[in-house]
C-alpha cells in the first residue's frame, strides 16, 4: 500500500476534491483518511453527538411510508421502482460528467 498526502476541500454535497492533481497516478479506487483542522474537528464531533441524540423513525415505519409514497407516485411494481433507480443513477452520472 502506498500513501500520498494531499490537501482538498469538501463541498456542500459532501464531495471531496483535491486542490491539485496527483501526478503519476492512474485512475483507481483509493482509501481516504480525512484530517480536519482543530476547529472543524470540534464542530464535526458536536454534530455527530447531536445526530446520535435524535429520535429516528423506526425502520418498519420508514419502510411503510416509503412504499406508500412510491405507490402514490405511480411506482407500484418492482419493475417501475428499478426503472426509477436506473433513471436516477443516469442523472447522477450526467451531473458528475458536467462538473
């Protein structure tokens, strides 16, 4: 395994972009470790602590409400839902290419 140190930014959508390209590298999957500045780390852990204290919807209720919303929107079969997911994936890929 090889390690390279680089700097970058995380945008509003949570996407990481490097400040500069890493020369001599080929397109590949990588493992990323993110180190925040001290003030960002404090805010990050505060946000996690607040999130952990939220009362989340039970998974069964979430499943039922999602099924109902999909059905009301006309996605009442497995095939229609698969088509919807494929359309969303295509839109995401198109948006990424346009950036």
